[in-house]
C-alpha cells in the first residue's frame, strides 16, 4: 500500500520554508510515498461559508504522514498555524477522547461533552517538523518546535524527525545552505520510513534532546524538580544531569490523555448538575457595553 504524505508550508509561497518542505516531499516521493503540498496562505480560516478548515481536515485525517514547515517569527511560529491547530485538533482530535467516546456509544450512551467523534483519528500517523528562521542564536528560535508539537500529540502522531534551519533571514536564501537542503531531504526519508507505525513503535530518527519523549530541551525548573515544557514529562535534576522519573505524565502518553478525558467528563457532569446556578450567576455579566470596530 502506498504511503500518503501531506506537506503543509506555513511560510511565504516560494520562500525558504516552502523550498525545504518541497525538498522533504521530493525525498519521500523518491522513497515511494504519494505526496501533496498545501500552503497555509491558501486556507481561509475565518469561520465563514467558504472556510477551508474541514477541507484541510479531510486531507490530514486521510494521510499516513505529514510534514509541517513554519517560519520562526518572534521566537515561535505564525499565529495562523496555531489557529489551524486550535480549529481542528485538541479535544476533537484526541485519540484518548475519541477512544472514550466510542466506548460510551458502544454501551448505548451519549457523550457528556459535545466533541466530534471521527474514528479515523485512531489511524497511525507520523510527522516531521521544519522550523526556519534567520537568527543564529538559540534564544530567538527556542519556542518554535515546542509549539509545533501541539499539532501532533492529540492524535498520537509520532514525531519522527525535527529540525531548525537558521541563517535564512532573506527570501529564498535557504537555497544557499546545501546542508539544510540535504537535511530537509533526510527528514522526508525519515518520516516516510516510519509511516504506518503507531505511537510507541515508530522510531525517532532526529537529533537527540533532553526529553526522552518529545526530544526537545525546553524545561520548567522548580528547585530540583523538572518538567518538560513541551510535553510534561517529569524528572529530577541532579549532579549527573536529569533523571526522568515520570514519563506517563507527558501529554504524549495515552495514560495521561485517558486521565485527562476522565477529568473532562467529570467536570462536564459536575457543571451539568449546576446548570441553573451557572446561568443565574452569569446573568450579572450580560449586557455589559462592548466597543467594536466600525463596519
């Protein structure tokens, strides 16, 4: 069966990001994958009658692998990419939540929370990330890959490889960096090689990072207690480095997401029992004057 790979370019049409994504897709195609490139700039995400979110959802839900390329802007990725993720992913695409809702329906019940139930979410997928910016120093690009991980953990998509390309500060200048072009192609081959493998079985082939799950280095430190800021795995900082003590707390793990699903259901039931009280207390905030832009 042919692997289907979706490429999402979030930079300028024809720019460095798109060039790197195309290089990755070409390498994946040479390895036998059927590839497709979508530009984020082409998607209407205004919630109107011609909104393209569902159109993109069908492409995402139907693929075996996807590669996301994004420019680094103010240390992170463009807001439209986060908007796309907020519209399509999160609870509506969380494998643990879909698993729980399907179980409720199998027993003749109806979900306590109104999430979309699309069984195709449970299909194994893998992904690769390409972040591209002009800065040569780490502090100007540290948040790009962590934010990109919010696109994949809900669907239990295994991130196979991830790269940050630096020094591409002018349009299309990535073409001058032969190593970056070659690395993007390598990422495409890596992602294609792991397509069809579920979370826990797909092999991570990218650069090593401090966290054993997301393979990134951004952490929250509280004394000697440590938490991966990207995925939530926990550990302890000692004289010999980090000892990771709780990987199940990571949002990548199904154990944590199943616990999160139970928390959502319990909260919804608690609030449902107090619906009248909520309406009464909220009434005092109705009718407050709102300033709007002229139309």
